[in-house]
C-alpha cells in the first residue's frame, strides 16, 4: 500500500525516479524493460534509504506533517478491533480534535485516546487541525478515569502542533485543564502508553502525554514549542523555522538520549505515509509487547516508576 502522495522538496530525487518507473510501466513490459524496472526499483529504494537515514530536523517536521501520514483514526481501523467511540465532556461539548473510545488490541480491551487532524479541508476545520480545546482534554481525562475504574489500559496517540490558542479556549481554562490532566495521569491506577505519531507540540501533547511508556515514531517530533513558534519568539519571523528546528533537538535522534522518550518505533522505508499497513504492524507489535511488560508490575510499582520517570525527565548541565 503506497500512500506517499505529493513529494516533499527533499524527496525530488525519489519523485523523479518514480516518474521514470511509471513511464516504463505504462509502455508495457519486455524482458529488457523488465530488467530496467528492477534496476529502477532498486535505485528508488537505495535513494530513499539514503535520504531518510539522514533527515535534518526541519525535514523531519515536514515528514511528521505530511498530508498522507496516518492519523489516529487510521490506526483505530488498522491496529485495533471493535472501536466504540465515546463523546463529550459533560460540561461544554464534544471536541472533534480529540478521539476517545473502547477498543480491542488482540484479546486485550483498552481505552484509546488520540488527536485527530482530518484529511479534507472540511474535516481539518472541524478538527481545528488537531488542536484540541479544553473540552477535548476534559473528555480525554474522563474516559481515562473510566478505563481505570474497569481496569483497562490506556493508549494515547499524540499528533498536534499544540493546544487550541483561541480566546474561547483560554476562557474555558485551557492551561488549567492541561495541568490537571498531567497531574491526574501521573496517578491514574492503570497502565498508560503514549505514542507520538506525528507532531508532539507543546502543552497540547503533554495533556495526554504522561505515561508509563512514552514512545515516538522515527520521523515524528516532540517539542516544547513548534519550530515556527520558536522562530517567532527568538527571531520575530517564521522564516527562521529551520534554524529553530535545529536548535530544539526534538527528533528521535535526540530525545532518547535526553530521557524524554523511552522508545523509538521504526517507520517503513520512506516514512509512514508510504505504507500505512506496515506502520500499523510496527505500532501494534510495540503496544502488545509494552502492555505485557507493564501488566507484570504491581500497581504500586507501576505508579512509583511513573512518578520517578517524570521527576527525572531530561538531561542538562549546570555551569
């Protein structure tokens, strides 16, 4: 299954070779052309491997935002069975940027929480481009408490540039509800696994990001601020976003060494947007193995380890 879609700027060498391959396939196959096809396919794989093995931080951001990258709803159908969505926060409304519901991971019942960006313009507008409002985070926390009540593990998929920054969201307690979620998740009496599947931006990510295991996909990013936001503050211009991305050290090459994430889940050759099915297999394998490991711990050890994990997060030097 190839969902690559439009080529990113740095992917031009791959795109050119794919165009050449498409032209050969359209011409029909002779034995000579067949050997050319195999040679081109090998060349495409080699070039893709070379490009994706050494992405810059800004190129990683572009991949994490790719319009054909799989979102939470894609993984709900590819990784889980019998998903039953739950709506509303019982106070204000239902935020479509945050999905929550019961699902089955093989034979294990779980609660799945995740950001959703939407594919079409209409869906993206309805989902606020993955930027959740306070009611989204309240919904998420209510469903997590429901999961803990029924001894169900919680799985969170993080994919947001940040929490919604509008006046209405601030009036309804955006900062407070994110802080409250972080506190409540730190002591939730059930295993929690968090996976950054695309963008992991600011408090919007942290609002569902406190877990016993925190992982990220190979070409995702997890940061205190988006590159554009950082560039706007430091250089007063979004034009410096690539420089900000270099300085933030927020890719899978940096964060495990800084003790910010526990694991990096490899992506298919050329990124998750090129093969949704293979990416889903990788994520499912990680979730199954991690749940098995966490469920072997006593509840007391689980909570103690979670607390210590976030007390010690990050590495730094003091002059």
